C-alpha cells in the first residue's frame, strides 16, 4: 500500500513509526512530516495541510491507497470528504462527523439527546446572559468557546470573578468564541480512551492518562499535554466496559441516528469518580501525547486496522497488546504554552536513544544539518518496560541526557498511578 500521513507533530511521528512496521506498506509520504518522520517517510513541505485540493491532487499523483489524517484541523476542514469524493480512502472522520470535536455545542447536544453521561451545560450567545447564569450557579464552573481554539478555549474557573472574566476572554477566540458553553464542574480523575471504529464496530485501545497542566502537581496553564502513560490503572476492567457500553457505542449509534457515519479514531476524554465515567470532551483523532504511549504497546498491524476502519471492515479484526507499560515525557520550550524561543540547538539525542528511549519529535527542525527547537512541545521521550516504575525511570534517565536551553518538563509524570 502507498500511504500518505498528514501532520508533523509527536503523534504523527508515533503513527509513522508504527505504520512503517506494517508488511503492507510500500511507499510512504508525509505532509509536512518532520525530521523524526523523515526516518520513515518522504516528507513534503510545500503543500499546506489546509489545502484540500492540493492534498487530493498529490494523493492522486502518487497513487495513494490510504491517507491517514493526524490533526483535527484538516478533519474539521473536510479533507476526508474531499479525498473520498476523489475515490481515495482515508482514515479519519468526515467534516460532519468531526464536529464532535469541532463544535463543543454539537458534542454536548448529541450527548444530552442520547443520554451519554457528561456535565450539565447551557449555551449562550450573549455574554451578559452567560454571566447571569454563572452568578446563579456559582464557582467552580467551566467556561468553553464553541469552536477549535488549539486547546486554549476552556477555562476551569475556581472563583466567580475568574468565571466572569472568562466570559469576556472568549471574545479573543474569534469565531470559536462567539458562542459560549457554560458547564458544570466535574471533580475526579481524568483518563483518555481512544477507539478505532468503522462506523459500526468499535475497538477501544488501552487507556492512557495525559498531564494537561504545564507544571508539576497539575499546576499552571493548560497545555496540549506534558506527558502520558499507559495503561492507566484508573480505567480498570469495570470502567473500561462501562466506557464501551455507555459512552463509545452509544456515541457511534447516536451519530448514526443523526445520519453520520463516524470512521477513524474517536477519543473520549473522561472524568472518573466513584466508579462512574463521564465525558469531558470528544476528539475526532488520536490524542497527543496519548498516541505516543498507546502505539508502542500495540502488537497488531495498525495499517491493517486503519484500512479496515476506512473500508468499513473492522468486524473481523482484533487488537493484541504487549503486557508492558509505556511512558512519554514531553520536553517543552521554556515559556510554553505562552511565548517561547525557537531555533535552540538540541543535544544528547544519540545518548538518550542508547538508553533505550524512543524520541518522538513534536516541534523540531533541521538548521544547517543540526537539530533545533521549533515549537512549544519539542520532544516526547518514550519508553516501555515490564512495569510502569521501570518505564518511568528509563524515561527520566533519557530525558536527563537531552539538552536545549530553557528546556521545561514535568518531573511527576505517572506519579498518580504509582501512588
Ligand atoms: P477540553 O478541551 O474540553 O478537554 O478541556 C480541557 C481541560 O479542562 C480538560 O482536560 C479538563 O481538565 C478541564 N475540563 C473541561 N471541562 C471540565 C468540566 N466540566 N469539569 C472539570 N474540568 C473540566
Ligand atoms: N492530549 C490531549 C489531546 O490530544 O487533545
């Protein structure tokens, strides 16, 4: 098979690494790819991931059999529809199906209509109405912009003042913030369950836990994710069965009842408390950095599974898992998720790899042949081992030999699971 991967972050590096192991793979391209992905695929940087027409014509030109779409933006932008219209198979939901992430209001209304457990909510288009409602409910309370806001459109307000200010801040998200969702605050522990689906059958992947806040102890600003581990013990067999029966299957069925076939990866962000899981959010794609810990534990052929999702033939597939644990520690630029420097030289990669780590590039580039920083999240240092403790020690040993100026990483990844 000839495969085209869309994206260039840490998640896509992990996808590329896993896809490259498939005996089905022939030619492999990535747009834009990254210095990490370049080890597996030919990277093409002069086509924008927003340019559906150019991507379709590239796929036709290269006789691509499957396009794997990593990030949410091209999915919400209808790339899969354009590819399908041209007769090209793609892994990922259509524009309508991707609304499950692209519009918080769409997702919340769907869950309400079909009794899928989630926080109570109201939608407002006038800031004053939102504020009146917030005053009535009090804090803690959660304020969300409707559309994609690169993970920044959610404010968990601990005080009434913070909540009221959050309503005003929504204006800064442009169109995404023109409608405001006010949501009940949910207490508990978070976990991510990703599932592959062909619109009919669902196969949940092993559960992972992300670390969204920038600093140790879950302090500081929300980020794209500072590290992850899998399997997440908070999702035990009972919770896993509950998530499949009460959340994943009903959501795919609800979409179907609305006339939408969802194919690809459905990501359920969960809040778990007292043996009950509720949906915090859905994403229409693999998680980042969850993918970096889930795929190293997968024994099965991912390319075969993704093709089955795209073709609607997942019914006879199974996934087998290695009985190990995986950890990913994100090494970020100092200042992230706010302003940070770029172009800082990265050292120690060879040493870290010799310690048994896989290093997924999240934001790097080559400058005069040398690897330099090029994003907020720079590297995802990933290890597997028979136990979580061993994987964790191995990951931090590797992290310690990698250097770039002003590097920031959390030192407490997976600490919750070891308690
Ligand atoms: P989202 O982009 O919807 O995942 O929200 C980002 C983060 O905000 C989540 O990972 C949670 O940590 C937090 N969050 C979102 N909604 C709620 C809620 N209703 N209750 C508590 N925390 C929430
Ligand atoms: N790790 C959170 C996300 O992928 O949205």
